[in-house]
C-alpha cells in the first residue's frame, strides 16, 4: 500500500491518530472479551502482568501511598504510559507508516501471548488482543489514508478536513465499542442483580452482639465494626472478577481421601455460622489502617475439609481465586479453628464484589495474603514443600501469624489542643491471642496504663482510652500493647516484608 506523503501529517494530528488507534485496540479487545472471557481484555491483561511483575519495593510503596486506591493509581499510570507510547507511534507513522503498523501488530501479538499465560487461560484468551490489534491497525490506516488521499493543496484545506472527519468517525466507533462492551458485560453478567437476589443464610446461633462496652463513644476512635464500604481492600485484581452464584463452583482435592465439588445451592443447604473477626493485611505499616472488623456469615472450612479427609502427611491448603491468585494456609489453621470460614456474607449482606462475592475465605489470626482468598473456587490439600503461593513465590513468609500491634486514633497527628484533660484513644490487636493491656507514653516518661474496652473475643481488635492531663508544649505520644500470652509489643521498627511490621505507633501534638 502506498502513502503519497504521510510526513505532511502534523505532529499533533499524528499523535491523535495513533492514540485513537491504540484506544481501538483496547475497546474492541474489551468488547470481544465480554464473550470470550472478561479477564482476557487487553487492558486488564496488561494490568495483571504489571501487578504480577511489580518489584516488591514498588508494590509496598504503592500500597503505602495509595492504600485501597492502588488499582486506580495503576490504571491512571498505565493510561498515561499508553498515551505517551501512542504519541511515539504516531511520530514513527509519520516517517515510516509500514514500520509503525508492524510495531502495533507486534505489540498486539505480545498482549495475546501474555493473555495465554494468565491462570486458567485457554486458546480463546488470545482472541480479544488479536481482534483489537486488527481494529487498531485498521484505524491507523484509515486515518493516515484520509490525509494522504486528499488533495495536497492547500495544506489547510481538503486534506485537513478529510482527516478531521475520519478522526471523528473512527473516534465515534471506538467510543461505541467501549459503550457496547460495558453494556454487554452488564447484561451478560449482572452481578448487581445476582447480589440483590441473594438471601442471607439462616444461622442457628448468631454471633453475640457488640455491646456499648466494646464500642466506646469516643469521637474519632475507630468503630468496632467496619462498614463494608470503609473496609480495606488489597489484592492483585485490577478487574474485579465477575462470578455469579450459578457459575460458582468449589473443588476440594489433592491429598484427600475423596474429592469434593460443591455448587452454590449445595453450599447454602449446609448449616451456616456467624463470626465477628478482625482481618489484617501484612502490608500494614505501623499505625496503618489496612485492617478492619466485620460480622461474617458462612460455612466452617473445618467441616468441608473433614468431608474430604485430608492425608496425615498434608500440612497446607493452597486456595485459588477465580482470577488465579493463590494463598498457602497452614492446614491446622483451618481444621483446628471453628471460626475459619468460607464466607458468603459481610455485616448481614451478601459479600460486596470487591470483597469476594460470591465466596471468600476468612481465617482468624493469619495475615490475609496467606488466608483471606477472595472469589475462591479451589482448595488443594498439599504440603508447603510441594507448592508455593502467589506471594510466597515473591519472598514473603510462607506462614504469617498476625503480630501484636496497637494504634493511636485520637488525638489526630499534629493536632493543636488546649492544656488540660485530653482523651487519647485507639485500638490494639493480637488475633488468636487477644489483648491483655495497653500502655501510653508521653515523650520519654513512664508508661501509663490505659483503660481497655470490654473484649469481644481473641480474634477481634480491642479499643482503649487514656486520660492525659496535658501541659503546654510539643509532645510525642506512643502506644504499646501486651497480648494475652504476656508478650509486650516491641519498639524495634521493622517494615512489613517479609512477615509483618513491628514498632510503636506515635503521634506528635501541640498543647497550648
């Protein structure tokens, strides 16, 4: 194919053409993925690949900087990189169109290859990226031809008008593909409607209520029960899995006497239980907010595993999410704890999609990366010396009991307060052991005993308060907890990698 004068296309016009072509790759690919497999969408394949290969230090930094918004930050960063790459592609197309079209094709084939490497991928996973690539090359060709085929004189006349018309038409097609993909995804997998139709299982013995002695009326203190929309979210899913109850299946296999397969109706026919449990992320920095407490409804994992009959030689359960994420949980933590659940509800409602709908694991006392698999569909009974999970392959500890920790919620950091009585308050946690005491230190003074709220259980955090007669000046407040075994929280500052952070949380305040 001959292009008379592609270099006459201005820099901005060429960049616009390449950007629209790149958008065509993503939107058309996403539209096709709705039918093939949602996780095969080119943008999400690229995002998942970035997440899987992000260095540990960068992953930790992203969670520290953005918290639960780390996926949004990644999406924005990827979009910015793609715009820059598209601009470079447009400049290349101005000079050597065939080379630019070839480069776009190679990139599309690379994305198709990456899609085939995703967990549970089939041959069809390559189709969205290849279809999107064809659409992108076609869009780039149409836009450059619209300029080159127009009358060369005057430069600002027919050629520019032809290009702008073509750009508007192709852009409209790209937008239509994006809208169609979103609409069809909603129609084919209406997760919102599926959740709305969910009926909470009847629990024979509900968990005890949270009393006012456990949830103190202190302004600014962390509420004992965390609302679902405030609950932290840290996972590897750039795109939330779309899995309805009719599609969900659980397989229990590996080193067992008998393999078990359950659909959702078979699960709901079992006896449901309810537990209030505090979950904690291993990425939580000292004083961080990557933890929360909720009322979970579900089914005992110990009962499900007992039916399968684990081998005496087994010591681990490798759980797998529908998107391929894996976690390695000590078998004893599942069979020896009646509160380890396959949860289907959170705070009296169906699990939010972001928190694992239609089913997830809840295991007290262990950091989430080795226990709290969301969208879980597979439990393989195995051994630690035979299998590794997603994060353990990246250097994190294979077993991760939650460490004793505490946090100051009030007063706020760098607050300015009047002299006199000041309420200092916060939460402390040591799941699996419980909190025995909390102490507060002002500057380098003696540790002072705080007043503990009533304990709910050893698997939940515990609120605390301390009345401080504050004198004028700038002061540093520190907190430490003692768990029920007598262990006093260490002041040694250690980062989260590889098995959780340690250190005393502190806040600086000014008293006037």
